[in-house]
C-alpha cells in the first residue's frame, strides 16, 4: 500500500511516482515515508538488509528500510527514478549553540545512512543557515564523514555540480546565448541591444540562483521556481511564469542590487570633483517582453518558458569560461552587424587584450587609477581582472567591504550600458560572488566604485567632470562623430560653475571638431605626469589639418605609438581606426621619444560577422608585444618586424598627419600583402561620403589659409647669390662601403620618399677616411674628411634617378650622397628650411626640372625663390613658417585624396 504522505503530496496523482520539479531532477518532500515505502511506490532500488556505515552520533533503526529521510532527490532515466541525493532538513539554527556541532554530525549521518541504502552518491544536512554535503562513497570507505567543500545553499545547480564534479570546471554558454538570441528575436524582432539586455537579465537570474545563498535569494524567488509543469505552476501561483517573474522575482533581484547605492570610496568621488558617488541603477532593467510598467503580454509566456528551459538544460552557471565573459556581447552584436548604436560601445576582445597588454597594468603602484571615460559594457575595466599579467586578483572583499589595489573606474552616460557593465562585472567576479565572505552589500559597493553613470548632463556625459592630472592609465574607445557635434560646444558654453577648478568652455576650447576631439582633450588633461593613455580613434581624426588641437595635445603629451587597425575591426563600420598611445609630459623641455608605428593587417580573428578565431594570424598582438619589449629596453622585436616602424617624433608634429602608412613604401606594402577588406555597398557609400566631406572642408580651409598667407609682399632671392646660399653636390659613397661598414650615421640619397635612407654607416670608419685638400700637391698627405657629415640642417634636391627634382629637408649630422644637390642658407639669414623646401619645390616644378635625367649644382643655381617680407622689406621668418605649415597640411590633404581614390578603386564592394 502506498504511503499516505505520498498520496497527500500528490506524488502519485499520475498513477506513477512523480516528484516536484527540482531543476533537471525530481524532489520528494518527505519525513514520514520510509525507504521501504518509496521502493514499493516505484523507486528503482534494492534496499540492503543492514547498514554499511557505523554512525558515531545518530541512532538509526535496525533495518535500512525503516529510515525516513526528509527529502529524496531523483533523476528520471528511461522512465525510471534513480536516487541521486538524500536530505535532512533540521529546524532553523539547530547546528549552532553548545550542542550544535553534535547535532550537525547526527544529521549528516542520518542522511548518509539513507543515501547508502538508496545508492545515492550525495547526502545533505542543513538547518537553513549551515549546509553540509557528504560524499557518500568516500565516507563509506573511510568509515567517517567526508564532506564536499561547497558552502552554497542547496539547489539544483549545487546538486548537478556535486554529481558531475564540475563546480570548478569552466563552462562556455556560447551555444546557449545563440539559442536564446534566436528565441528573443523571433518573438519580438527587437534590436540587438534589447535582446542583449533581456538575455543578460535572465543570465543574471540563473547565475545568482546558482551562486547566492537561499537566505539572500529564497527558493520561491529564484530561477528554479519557474521550472516545471506550466499548468501546475498557474494553479499554484494564479499566474503564468512570465507574470510571476515580472511581479515577484524581478523586484527581488532589484532589491538585492538596489538603485542609488552610495560608494564609500571618497577618492573616486574626488577624481571627478563630486561630493559623493551614487550608483543609480540595479544590474537589470532591460526586459524586452515588458509592454509598459510591470505589464507583459501573455503570448510571450511560451517564449519565456523556452528561454528558461534552455538555461535549465545548460546546467549550472557556477564557473564561466573566461572567453565567454569576454565575448558575450559579441555574440549578440555579430548577428546584426549594421546596428551601429550597439557597435559604438563595443570594442572587440581581440583589440582590448593587446591594448591592456601595452598598458602593463601589473607595474602600477598601489592606489593607482585606471580609467575608461567611455566604458560601455566595461571591457577595458573588467577584462584585466581575468589576466594574470594585468590585474588578476585586484578586487577582494575584506570584512564586508571591497578592497582594490588599483582603482579601476568606468564611466558612461547611457543607463542601459551602465546596467550591462554592472551585470558584466558580476560574471567576471563569479568566484567572489560565491565566497562566504562576500555580502551583497559589498558587491553593490564594489560595483558602485567601479562603474559610474555620468548622466547629470545627458549631452556631455563624462566630459562634464574632467579629472585633472590624477589618472595613471586610460584605456578607452570614445564615441566618434563630427556631424551634429555642434551641440556639444553649445552645451559647453552653457555649463555653469567649475569642475576641478576648470570652466568647461575654456577647458575644451580649441579641442577641435567632433566628440572624439573633446575626449582627447579630456584624456590629455586627466593624465598625471608619466601617465599613459591607449585610445581608439578614427583615421579621420589623425589626418585633420587644423594644427591647433594637435598642438594642444602635444603641449601636454608625447605620442608613443600610432597603430592602424584593419578595416572591419569594428562591426558597425568599414572605416579605418587607430590605437593612439599617449604619455603625459613632465615638462615642456622633455625630449620627445621616437614613435612606434604599427600596421596591423589582422587581429587574431576573421573580420566578417562570424569572427572565427585565427590565433596564428594576429599582427596587432605582434605589434603590442613589440611595444612592450621596446618599452622595457629590447628594441629587437620592433626593429625586425615587417609591420612595425619606429620613426622620429618630428614626424608627428602639429603640421603632420598622424597616420602611419606613409612610412611604408609601395613595394613594402605589396610584400606585406596589404589588401582591402570586403565592405558592403551601404557602408562604402557612407564611409566614402564622410571622407569626401572631410576632404572638401579641409580643402576649403586650406584654400582660405594659403590665400591669406601668400597675399603679402615678397622678395625674390637667387640661389646663385653666395652671400645668401651655398649650393653644392653631396659626397660620393657606394652601397658596398655602407654595407661593409654598418653603423649609426644615416645616409640620404635620391629616393622618392623622405623617410627612405640609403643605409647607416659607421661613424668611426667615416672619421678614418681622409682625402687630399683641394689645391694641395698630388703627393700631399690626405688631411680632410673624405665623407664630411652635415654640420647644419639643409635642403636637398634629388639630382638623379626617377625622382629627380624632389625636395626634402635633412637634419644635421647625416651624410648626403652625390645624387643630391645640397642647398644651405648662410649663417644669420632669416630663412626657414621648411619654407625653403616648399618654395624650392615649386620653383623646381615650374622650371621643368622634374623631366631632366640628371641635375647639377649649376642648374639649380639658376633658380630664384620668392620669400615673404615684412613692412620694412626684411625677410619675415614667422610668415615663412606659417606658409610652410599651411602647405604641408595641404599636401597631406592631397595625399589623403589619393589614398581615398586608391581605396575606392581597390575596394571589394559586396
């Protein structure tokens, strides 16, 4: 005859034994039913006739069949019920007090004996506060209680982890994310951002249910309460699962992670000149199935249940594969590559890692600040926590309070992104969430100190609160847009008061066009002396001709690196992007370091929407490693890399372009196999239109500038006038001599590009080579240098080869070959070499010299050059410099126009 308790609890209503749903298992809530009665009711077990374990405290009945456990957990296989765990649930607090330990042992032994009799591998004993998990097999062998180390409240996740021994095994939920994405999108046709918010919301619920104590997230309000027969659920609760979630579970999650948590770290507030830091949001707020307020349409329940079942089928979210944490947002974004709103705040993980690698965060001193002023979902702030070489172990919980060696702070103006960042943080610190020392209050404090919602000014966001010289490292991918950016300047004009002693209008004055330019101003001002920034910027920003913003940046910072990323790196644009590395100067007289230039053709994954890993093809990581090694005293990786060049800082002046392809010759680019990534038609039209608009604006500005600068009086000077100029040929030196005596002296000859050299030769060998002085007898000893180095900077005109007539400025201390004509102003002349180069190039071109096979010094002396003069008729060197700068910017525009033409001709439009 069936146990009365089994009938009363409706476990036999279907005619066969069926327990309550417990995740993927079934649960029998008992206390008055013997094991013998369970076997008769349908549990597939043969009970032993005697106990196989001798308890030390618990006094069992003589026969195992008479044992009456409080709970039995079963798994249905081939329609048969197999016991997997037995539980003993004692009254609250029974394991505490003087006799608590003894009662805890008795409860564990009681559960163990029932588990042994049923063949279940796990025994559980709890008093609601403390829970013990007994390894049945080990206990039987050793003859004493052997416990699992898990301290979480008992749940389906804990049971699954104990059964499979995978609590510490990282799982990859990528397929789960793909499946849930399809479910949400097909039901709602919502944008990726909304689908992402919804997935994260349920992911967080499952994650918290699998890791938090039941005292924090009760069983009737956790994920597993939603699992089971929908008809039974509605009968018991009076509503559907989605309605129950919206009206009961969701508010509970929000109460655990409430809005308006106040940060205790005053130093974070002080960074931004705030009285206090308040985290305004919870970790969830993006449920796409909500129609308005707390109302949801009943028709969505089927989709919601499918989502819940998908999560349940996946199993526990105890330890999550780091790669999934890093690629969660990518999973949604890649499904719809044209959703630009999401792409604006998503930086691919394969870009984040090399940037973090270059930042060398492990070197930072305690108390240092790492900042992302446009944090989005928090990749630059959170992913360093995953890497031992960066900030692994940086966050801990001590005495209920978060402790960080390095302050990591992420800002954003978008509340949805702020929520995603906080949820993302929970996933990244899963081990801390499970730690018994971690309280929900400490988690909330940690998130409040890490992610700040800067939305008191919806337009300016974090720009409204610039830190001043107190940040050690900035890692960021700020938004970039020039169209409609005038609203930012208008808002800055209207901003009242000061922030950190700065009036915003004055602080950002002269920053340049576009939001990204304002962020660069923010970044350069925020860094402390020696602090570094690693910033993703659009190609167009580096090529803008207006010198003021560049000079403002250079006044405060050195450029350490400029790295071109391949087209297609970002999902939402085929536009070229760069990583610009800056270092705050200690003083205005600091010598500027050379600049590492990187030409990344690949980033370790395909650049289509699939984003398949290609770890063997990763130029960006190679460049990052070369940067780090060079920064630590080993220049060899940079020197030997085909995708790295190190150039003089003078190539990155306010008048220069700051992109880097110009440092590779056409032949080198061909050998690198530099090719254009596929681009769809709409992106091609958008990017080309934007580039043409930029070029058109820059050309108009250049025209106005050059017209004004060249409208004044001029004076013509002949190069044959030896009182003003010296004109001569260079020195003959062969390629073999250079190769046989390598060294450090740069040798320039007649090449098409200014940066190409003939080689480097030994200074010691040059000094040892002498020749007979002119006018001395043939048998006179050699006394003059055979290869004299240039004592002063000069202008050269190519005299031979395919580039006859090309004019360049050369530095002092180099060696010039006899394939160039050297033009040097006499000492004391007010002549700017950059202007002389520009004016001489115009004279050479106008004189038809470009078509001559070879030039001689006498031919060059036939030229005259016009120089601007002041009101007294004297050479105006300041005006020369202004004209030279304007012409240089114009030449950059011409070069960009050519590049755009080549790109459009070579583009693989799909």
